[in-house]
């Protein structure tokens, strides 16, 4: 089935959103935790976290100009920090529920039953149930003219991973840690490792590891 | 295991790259196809495609300032177009091999055995073996000062999905289509759908669909 540009723009809005959201491939499922200056917390499921570099350790994030994600954005701009927490198979329902349009004064932690975990000296809440979580400091913020989304770059200043799933080479077995993947707007997936590949070189054939 | 900012920056470079690349969660596995004005083709595996919006249908892409990804960037800037093709379990090895540092004059299509598929009027090659693939036109390009990576925004002008995996609501069952997910630098995963969730509302509990 082939869709042209004209056909895509003529699609019914919800159909188009479901289709286009499926096209980027599997997405990471993360909960972004924030608080305002008064300590009022917010939690939002975000599927747009992307690796930007390891040195310095940077992740970028797209925040949509929607009522749901606006509280997250406002808190990040107010405090300059936020947490990113992997969604695991143990709390998919609660994580998805953070996408509901709760009023400003209601925390998604309380509303969904997820626990707040605070670390000394860090002004945003982590998710107690998450086994992989990071604290980030905002380094750059731009609103993109093309569709008013916000592009945020943050530096990882704290990273917590389960010791048992941290490999000798520094890689984390996020599948074993229970991290799930997202597709489209609403589908959650567990994963199974098919292959780990050796570093690719022009003069060597592709080589599976281990 | 908790890493602070100081500890992260003191890690050995390869260990740090493996660790930080694991932290964003599962990543999409896509092959980006390009050609220069003379028709010399290039193909690169890229794990940084991110959904930016559905109307207009926009995907963003991070391209690293590395020798491998530079050919992709140069071709996109030269022709203004590129393709994004989902990596499926049928050709993980070939897809991974495109990350090898081939010289400019050698196409990763020929080097890895993946087939070029051309569509009338579109100046970049699709991957013949891919079942989900898109043609994009470049809309915006910025080099990010923070670490010299390139941020590209493209509009989807062609989208091809298997009819049998396209739902009535517009969502594509990318798991059934064989699309794989990536973690870290080198691990490929198949997926299994755990749950599809209804649209979240503040006054309703989380509700699995179907």
C-alpha cells in the first residue's frame, strides 16, 4: 500500500496520526519526571528520547505543544532538570495513564499510583518502580518553527542501572531489565534478543557475537 | 549501580559509549538510503529517527559527524531527499554491516548485498528487501553546537506499508511486518506485543484494548 504526499494530507486526522506514528519504527518508552519550584510533581510518558552523544552524555527529547506535555515543559524550563525512567513490563498501565489530561494541580504520580523517588540534591522526582533511571540537566531548548514542537537537549548527570544487567563492556541488558518498546500511539512490546553483532569493518563479513 | 556526572566522564571511552547508548531505551533500526547527484548510492544504519509530527508528517534524524555518516549527510544536503527503510529480521547482518567505514566510491548496497529499489521521480534509493519504507524531503538542517551532530527534519512524501499489516485505524503492525528494535550499539531484538491501550483519560482507569 503506497501513500503519496497528497494522499497522506487527505487522510482523516486520527487515521493519519496512527499511520505516521507507526512509521519511525520501535520507540523507547520513557517516563519523564519533573517538579515545579514549589515541588508539585508531574510525570509524562514520552516516546521521543533520542541519543545525541556519549561525551558529554546527551539525550534529546521532543515535547509536543499539547496540554498534556506542557506541564512537563514548563517544569523543565523552571528548574532546569528532569528525570528519564524506563517503562518496564511491570507498570505499563500506569505509565500509559500518565498521558491523560490531568489538571495542573494533580500529580500523575498520585493519579497513577507510581511512587516518587528523590535523590539528594536533585530537584526532579524519579520513578520508584523503574529499574533504569537518569537525572538530566537541561543544556539547550528550542521551539521548532516547522510545527511548534520543542527540542530539548539534556546532559545525563546521574544514571542508575541494575548491577546484574550491566555488562563488563558497559552495555546494559535493557531487555533483561524489563524495559519495553512502544509502537504507534498505544502499543507496548516486550523484546527478545536476536543477535548481537561485532563492530562492522569493510574487510570483514558481518559477525554475530557470543 | 549509580553513576554520577564525574564518574561518567571518567569512564573509558568505549565503556562509556556502550553505557550511554543503552540508556535511551529501545531504538528504531532504520536504513537511510541516499544518492549523490551522479547517482552514486549510499546506505547507512541509523538508530536516531524520531517522530516529530503527523500533520505535516515529519520525522527528525540525528546524524553524527563521523566518517561513516558523513556520506549520508552530504548526499541529503546535495539532493534534498532520502529514504528511511525499516530493518527487519530477514536482513539484520547486512543492515549492521552498512556501519562499516566503506570508501566514498563503494556503495553499501553492493557491499552488503541489499538491493536498490527506485521509485519514479524520487532521487534516493529504497531498500528492496524492506517491507516498510518512506521517501522524505529535507525541510530543515542544523548543526548542533553542543556536540557537532546534525539535526535533520524531513517530510514524508511517500510511505509504503504492507497492506496485510495496515489496521483499519491507520496503525501498522510493525511487529508482524518483521521490524526489529535496537539497543545500545549492536544488539537487535524481535518484539512481542504485550498490550495495546485505549486512549488515556483522567476519569477512566487504564484500559487494555482487544
